């Protein structure tokens, strides 16, 4: 499954790169690309356990940049 998620209050390109690396390591995530300028995350995920994977992604985003929100 491919999903594009808008992001809000992503303030730092370095933080976006950290998020991208950490999210790519989550089991079930096939690919993650974060475009800092457009404030968008493009994900390729396994269809199984979608909700669980999404919760892990949200936690990773908050850990790297607490003010950043995903518009899902």
C-alpha cells in the first residue's frame, strides 16, 4: 500500500532525514521518503497490521520532533 501523508510543523531538514531513517527501519515499512520543502511523507507499507505500523510511525515522528503532526 502506498500512502502520502501531509505533515505540519516539520521545522528541520535534519529532523526529516532522521525520521526517514528511523521509519524505514520499522517492520512493515517497505519505503519512506520525507520531502521537507513540501512537508509530505510518502510511505510504502504492508497491508497487514496497517494501524499498528502507523502508530509506530507517529511515535517515531514525535520522538524526533515533538511539535510535528501528521495529517491523517
